[in-house]
C-alpha cells in the first residue's frame, strides 16, 4: 500500500512540475520551479514513514492539498532552499486528533495574514508578525498556509519586511485623552467639546489643528474618533486633486464619522470649494454631463466631523478656515512633558531608561515628541548592540553624537545655517540666499529648522533677513563678539 501511494505521489509531483513549463500562469509559483530533488523524492520518502495514514490535522491529505503544500514551499523558499525529510514527515504524519493551534478550516482574520483567494502572487506581499514576509499566493488552504510557514526562521526570507518605523510610531501613539501628555489647554477644550457633543447625541464640530510637525495633530484626530466610537477616514490634502475624489469619500461617511485630512492647506482651490457646503449644510452638488446637457445633482451627506491638520495655517482661505468650529494650535513641548513621554515610550519599547538619560534626550529633542521617540529608538539600538541593560546618560549621549546631535540639540543642517549666517555677520541674509548656500529648500528651512533656532535665540529675523546672534556663534564654536544692540530678544 505504501509503495502504491509513493508511486501516485511521485506522478502527482511530476505532473505539477510539468505544468510549470506550460501556459497556465495562474498555477506557476512566483519564484520559479521547485527542485525535483525535494519536490518528489523527499516527500515521496516521507510517505512510508507516515505508515499509510495520510492525514493532515484531522483531515485526509488529498493529492490536491499536497500539491498546494509543495507549491507553497516552492513559492516561499525558492529553488535555493530544500525541505528536510523530517519536516516532510512532520507535515504528512500527524495523528488524527492533533491540530495546529489556531488553525481552522475557515480563512483566518486578525494579526496573521492568510491569503484565501487561491491565485498567483504577482509580486504582492503580506507583512506578517515578527517581521516575516509571506508571499500572497502561498495557498488557499488555511491549514497548509499556517503550517507551511510555522517554522520559517527570521532572516531567511527572499524579501525582507519594510522598516518598522511606522509600526513603532503607531505603537507609541496615545490611545485616549487620558494618555495624551502635554498641550493641557488643547486637551481641556477637546474634552469639553466631546462631552457636550456626546450629551446632545450630535456629531462633533469641525476641528482644525495647526502647529509645527510632530506635535500630535494626527494622534489627536485618532483620539477624537476613538473617544466618539466612530470610524476614522484618513486622507491627505495632496491626494484630493480632483473634486470627484472628495465626493467619493464624503458619500462613504457614516453618521458621526471623522474625516481627517492631513496637510489640509494643500487641497486645491477647486476641491476646497466643495467642502464649503459639505461642512456647513452637509450637502454636495455633483455635476452630471457637460455642456448644454449638464445638470447638478444635490447629494445629501450624513453629519460628519472634519478634522484638518496643517503646518501652514496662513495658507488657508478665510471662508474655509471660518467653517471650523474648533481651532486649536499646538505648541512645542517643555522638557518635563517630553521626559514623561519618553518614560511611557520606553515602557512600551521595553527599554530601561534612567532619569538622567530621559532628561538628556528630552533636552535635545527640539520640543517635539516625534523627534524624542526617534532618538529613543536609536538609543535603544545602540544599547542592544553594546549589550547594555540599562540606558544611562553615557549611552544616550553616545547615540545622539552618532546622529550628529550636539548638546544644544543642533543637527548638521542647523549648524550649516548658523555658519552661513556667521560668514555674512553683521549683515543679514535673505531666505533665498541661505537656501542656495546650504542646498536646502526654503520651505524646509522655514518650517523645520528656523523655529528651533528662533526659540533657542540662535538667530534673529529682521526686515532685511536673518542674522546670527552671539549665542548662535557660541553654539557652533565661534568667538563671541560683544557688540551693543546685538542681544537676542529670546531667552531660554
């Protein structure tokens, strides 16, 4: 009996390999044909070891299921990898009562991605937990899909997962207003507005968050949707380049849903006009056809909440800005709030951060939680490489020094700006001149670097341009020249 099963198994594998040379692209593994040495001989040699009991997780191991299993291994491992005979035996020979934990006959949903379409991968990948990457085609059988990759070690995939920076950032975001640190005035106003809207069973008024990047505008938008218990629909201003794109999103909103538009100041004027009636009357006019046959079809929308985030509030038109009921501006965080944020982030990332190290990182984070969390991840990397259990001020200082961050929190581009202004001292320089000298765009200098330099008192902005202060000269190691009338208007 075992010999007969072995013969049928060999024939099946040979036919499967032959199909790869045919024209049926839907059945081809995306990474080439599997080696004949293990697609036939190894699995065939495992059949006698199964003792004729060809069952897989309580279910009979049919030829089609075995063929999908071989195809899954081939698509994932590639020709260079070979399956061991022990692994083949383990897949084929399972007692009828034994099941893989969590495996069912239905397609899985949740954190473990299982493809249930049964078609070829075509280059698309699913990101799995622990940084593993599964090809989308593997198999339509969830039993085989779960078991086929149960023992795949890290680092052996053909295509590595994308960097997890975005995942880390999402993990570190606060989930509710109670977890949000800092911005006490903004949080207090939002809490009152939420309680009032929930008490009246109404949708929250439209909210506009403004301020420098990295202060928590996106996090607050997510928190609002979570506190209200509604769905968050997120998009960006540059993505809404046509009115029909906006109308398609608006018609999908449910009652009380939150529509979050990041970089709302970059919405084209033609699209922005459609938001006027949508925000005020919850209607939108859709134009059908063109020319003499054109007619306007009014669409009634469900009451929703628009949350906009912008770093350039001055670029918003007055009619658009006036339709927001809540306008909140976020400011830079003091060191005390950043220390508290770092303590929370270190607990999530399982990093033992000393108070001195937290203060050191917070002081060099430019008053921005996003920068502080980024520095914390780099400090954690250095501590892991050096096998340091507790991150102290020495490790934190070394990690930041490797990033080019000095004791004043200045990065390489900050020092280049100060050096450029110092060369022209005492004459001021215009923004275009500075941008051309250091090779950076004007918007980046004005939005990213200048706020920190102005807040620290390293530069001054005058009607004629920018110029470095004596404090700024000292920050880059230049001799301080005490001259009257050159004192900074800013103090630490």
